[in-house]
C-alpha cells in the first residue's frame, strides 16, 4: 500500500511538471520581437505590434494592438483601416484606429476595446446580473487570414500599409473562453 502511494505521488508530480512546462513554453512562444521601420524606405511607412493576432475573446480583449508610422506630415491626423474584410458576403474597409502625427512625422494609433469587440470579434458588450461588463457573442469573428491595414492622412495624401494576420483561437484561448463563460464574463447567443 505504501509503495503504491509513493508511486502515485511521484507520477502526479511528473504529470503536473509536464503540464506546467507545456503552458510555460506556450506562453514563451507567444512573444514576438518588436518591429522596426525599414531604414531604406524614405516615404511614409507603418508597422503593427503584434502582427499576428488570435481571435479568442479573452485573448483579444487583453491584446494591445498598436500601429506605428513615420514619414507623415507633422501635426496631421491619421486613420487606420483594415481593407477587404468580409461582411455578409461583401468586402468592406473597416476603420480600426486613429492617431495624431507628432512634430517629427511619427504617429501611434492603438485599437480600442470597442473596435476589438464589435469589428474584429463581431460581438457586443453587455452586462450581467452583477452589472459587470461582459462580451456577448452573436456571430463568428472576422475570417482568419492576412489583411492589409492602411494608414491615411487627413490633411496630406500620404499613406502607408502593413500586413496583419488573424488566426483562429488556440486551444489555450478556447479554454480561457470556456472559463470566461462559466464565470459569466462571456455569453453566447
């Protein structure tokens, strides 16, 4: 009996260590290196961090999506739109961020939570019985794929583009969303 108990505890520790290692390496593998502007390009250019985004609800809410640009007219405004998004069988451009250009021609534009929820996840914000904000899923998110994001100046004709990749939720994302559903933070209709 005692030998069985000792084996069981060692086996349990080994399994827990393996599971912890898998989660650790999954988290490490998600990090990406910061993007840089191409010094060989003289005109306007734009980058996005991260350049690959998972379409899990919990992940999307926590992901900071930031567009950065350079080479624009100082003190101008820039709007960023996602080109060719399939909306009810029609390809449309979706505005997703805006930013102000500084005195040196640089801008930063972060994608807000409402755009992430309504335009990318195609869900709605609501509230539960505790008056906490929840995500209500009513339809599938935008289709997976590589999209072109385009920054357009308001006062000048300067434009820049970059690519943004959307992937389906990973197994870990689905687990987080399932837990979010159990906790009443995510609701499917």
